[in-house]
C-alpha cells in the first residue's frame, strides 16, 4: 500500500501500463525518482538499466517501459532515440540516427517509451521561446520492471517518507484521458534537416552521436509536442490533475535529495534511476 503521494502515482502508472498483462507480482514493480534541474541544463544521453547487475556481470537488462511525467512547462524536451542498447558492455553505440521522438515538457503531461531506447534531454533541442519562460525543469520518472528486480533496489526509508505528502483516497492519474487520439508525433518526413552532433560517454569511452533534426524544429516553428506510445493532452485533459501537480511540484522542488522507490501490486521494492 502506498505511503506517500509519489508512491501512489508510481503505483497507478505501473497498473495503467500493465493492465491485463501477466507477470510475476513478486518480481515486478515501478522504480521511481524525481529530477529538478535548471531549464538551460542537459540530461545526457543514457539507457535506463539495472546498473547493479551491469557492474556485477557486464550484462545490460532494461525496464519494460520508461515513463516521464512533467511537473513543469518548458525546458529541453525528453528525446527518445530508436537506438536499442546492446546486450553486453563494450559494443559500438554511436552513429547517425534518423528515428527519434521528442516530448516537450507540459505540466501534468505523461509520456511512455520503450525501456530499451537511448534517451536524454539535450538543451540544443529546446524551443527557445519556451525555454525562456521558466527556470526549473521538474520531472517524475517511473521505470516499469516486469519479472526482474534491479539489484540495487531498496524501499524509500521511513525517515524520508515522514516529510513527504501522504497518499490520498482519490486516484492521482487521470488514465481515462490517456488515449492514442491525443498523440502528436514528430514528422520525420521533412526533407530540410540539419545534423546535430553530440558526444555520448560511457565507461568504455566517448562515442559520436548525430541526429538529423528537421530545421523547422530548430527555428522555433515546430510546435508539436511529440510522444511515443501514449501521452495525455496538454490543457484540461492532462495525465495528472493540476492541484496534485502543484503539490508534488512544491515537494519535489524543496527536496534536497532525489527519492527513488518501487511499487508493485502487492509489495514494495525500489531502485535508483537516471534522468530523463
């Protein structure tokens, strides 16, 4: 049973995305954490993995799904690359990428993506007119793990939960609003493109990464808030009610340390995540 509001949101996200699926409830759950950053900063390219297992064995295991819920407007978009992680460490991970999705931060919006995808939030792709309207980018991240518990998973300590907002009776996630009709998908057919180069660093060195980005996106004319799989609309039909977002935003912004936890349908288990 969720003790605090953030655990409740994580559990509702887990249940929404695993509805009617079969899995082992003892080894399945939602790994969650928050990220508060300046809108002019970057979230570097990375894969979400069981980093404890990777350190012990060199094998890369990923969540079934990754999700992002925004407690803010503006800042760099979460960018999901259709670039699946290699199974083993040391493989070539650079190259030129044509297929990707950008999710522009909109308060209350919820996006989900394939847990194997490389992703980040590069400030080079931020819409300038949006980026200038706010100074803080706040996100709530939930990874959905099925039939696997990350090695470093651990419940959020009670000494921290006593400072967090308690769980509430009503549902936090307005799942009924999350329908495919609310998608806005990045138009990759645009001919006029500009290559943007990034350096992607991991334990094995520095890798070159190039995205061929539509020029309209860089000029500020691109107004789509593109997503992959499912996302709530911006506006009235958001993934999380505005009042709940405001409460959680204050809580996340005032916290000195990121909290991470995991909830499944029966028990608690948790882990530490990366950023998105």
